[in-house]
C-alpha cells in the first residue's frame, strides 16, 4: 500500500510541475504577444 501511495504522490507532483511549466510558458507567450501588439499599434500610428 505504501508503494502505491508513493507512486500516486510522485505522479501528482509531476502533474503539478507540468502545469506550472505550461502556465509559465503561456504567460511568457502572452507577454510577447502583448509587446508585439503594442509595437504594431505604434507602427500604425506613425503611418
């Protein structure tokens, strides 16, 4: 029973780590998109 519990705990931890990595990647992409949109808006204003 102990091994099964340990395996479940490790699996849960891995899922949490994956979720954190996915979230931080998403936030980085979102930041880049925002900066790109600002740059586009500024370029359009100059025209």
